C-alpha cells in the first residue's frame, strides 16, 4: 500500500512539475518575442532620427579600413542575425543579407525588420517548450552550440545593445548626435511596448 501511494504521489508531482515547466516556458517564449520586438524598435528609432549625412561618414582621425561606418554596423547586425537563423533554425526562411557598401537607410530598416521577425520566430520555437525544431543555439560556425535557454536571448540582445552603443557614440563623434528624445527613448520600455503594439507593458 505504501509503495503504491509513493508511486501515485510521484506521478502527481511529475505532472505538476511538467505543468509548471510548461507554463514557465510559455511565459518565457512570450517575453522573449516581446523583448526582441522592443529591441528592434530601438534600432528603427536610431535610423529614423539619424542625420542622412552620418550614414556613410567616416572619422578622419583613424584609418578608414579600421572603423566601420554606421551603415556597415547596421548591415553587420542584420547579417549576423541571418547567420544565427541559418545555423540555428535552417527550416525558417533566412532573410537576404545586406551589402554594407551599397545599403541605404531604407534597405537597412526593411532588412532589420524582416530579420527581427525571423529571430522572434526562432526564439519562440526555442523557448516555447513545445518540442520545436530549435534545440541548439549556434551563434557562429566556430562556436560550440548551446542548449536553447535564456542565455540564447541574452546573447542576442547583448550583441545588439553593444552595436547600438557604438552607433550612438559614432554619430556623436561625427558631429551628428542623435536627439535626446531618441537616446533617452530607447530606455523608455513602456513606450517601446506601446509602439510595438504589445499589451500590458514589460512584465505584463
């Protein structure tokens, strides 16, 4: 009798744990997709308000070959996303890469918007806990694959935030500083959520 009771209790605990884990995965899936959408809104804001003269401008103080232009940084961000998708979720449609030498602000905005959607789909599959086809995060061909988890999301966001910082500083150094409403606005997550059409705000 005691053995049977212990077995039943174990089965109940297992079902409860599975349900809790499923709910956690669902919340993480939803949060990851929303966070990446807000992340992309930040990128779009920068391009929207960037002086066109800054797009391909170069700093005169350093060799041109050693400093990326703002255009090159944005195309790099998009092309790295394409690599993540190609290596991690090849079943998804991989966006076309951008050419840093010829990319316009309009093309960059369109490309980033498309790759952001694909990255959100990839994150949704990876963190949804629904047995999706994304089981490993491969950030580069030389890199050790990671089991999918919150580290994947953090890595992707950190890469984008790093380059946004470069962009803001480079625009300032070039003499085309972004408006304070923009540099402050990328920290106003409640507003970003609204502009992305996301209900409830962060954590909602």
